[in-house]
C-alpha cells in the first residue's frame, strides 16, 4: 500500500491549494491505478454569479473543491467531480440528507450512498482518502474476501469515525472503516467526520479524543483498532477464525 504522505501548501494568493510537481507526479501514478471511473458528489454552498463563476462562502468548501478538482485533472478522465450546491439544488441535498458542508459522497450506480466525508481530506488524511477512491474504483483490498465471507453474519450497520487532519493514529484507522463500507457495497456505511469542522457533532457524541468511532449510535471504540477488532464487533463475536484473521 502506498505510504507516502503529502504536504499540501497554500499558494501565495491563498485562493487554492497546490501540490509540488513531485507530488503531482506521484498522484498521477496512483490515479492511473483506478480500474473503473469514479464520480464523487461534492456538496458545497456555491452560488452561480452573473458571469458564470461559482462563489463559495464556506472556506473549507473552497479548499475541498480545489483539492478534488486537482485529483480530477490528474486522473486522466477516471475521476469526475459532481459539485452540487445546497443553495441552488435543495432537492438533491434533501435526497441525500446533506445538512453539513463540505460533504463528499461516494455513491454507487444505483445512487446508494456507501461512504461520506464530512471533512477536507488534507494532511495525514489525504493518502487514506486517495486509497478509498482506488478501492471504490474496484482495486481489491487485501482482506476483501474475509469481509465478504462474513457479510451474512453482519446486520446493516452505520459507522461514524471522528478525526482531525493532524491525528497521528487516524490514517491507520480510517481505511479500516472505509474498506468495510466499500467492500460491503453499503451494507456497512461509513462517515468520516472532521471534528474541527463539525464541533457540534463532536459535542453530541462526546468526543474527547480521536480517532473516536461510533457504531450504530451505541457502540463506541476509543482509539485505533484492527480489521479483526471491527469484524468481532460487527459479527457480535461470531467471526470465523482462520487465515489472515487467526
């Protein structure tokens, strides 16, 4: 798995985010690994001006848009960003129950949501986000078979993980949730929440530190955990022992 961590720097104007040339070359190589085309829905608050320009009041929305557009530009057509305004398209926001922005939705061909980012995936969260795009395109994670084997034993579940871009433990934990969601095709859904951007949710779930994971609104995991740990919880201790999970 790709381990390089990127440093994202603001341009002198502060209007958008840029990568160094070396970083862009690395991203382009990673985006070339996408098997199928991926379309991400990005909800922001843009308003279309008379000259056709999109004005976003939400600063995190602006940065998230620039980041995703950069990934789209480096994907050779394999990644498409569908930006949707909560101001101009309230019906679409209501359809996907979007009340907070920026929101990045991974949605399948049937318009079923699999994964949601209430975050601006920068800093140490950038690489896990890029990996999620790869897996959503059909790149197979190494423990996919183990997840699929146990799906019949897992009830439909909703997971939330609270993170910050500077958390040293989150990059190893977020991919566990996102891969369970992607491999299960949404039977297990996952929401990645930047607590700095969503302090009200942090207060609601009494988040004292990160990573903090909530499963089905009742089970809490404090700190890091492995795929085996999560499988134990989701199968209520009835997972099959053997193979890479022994």
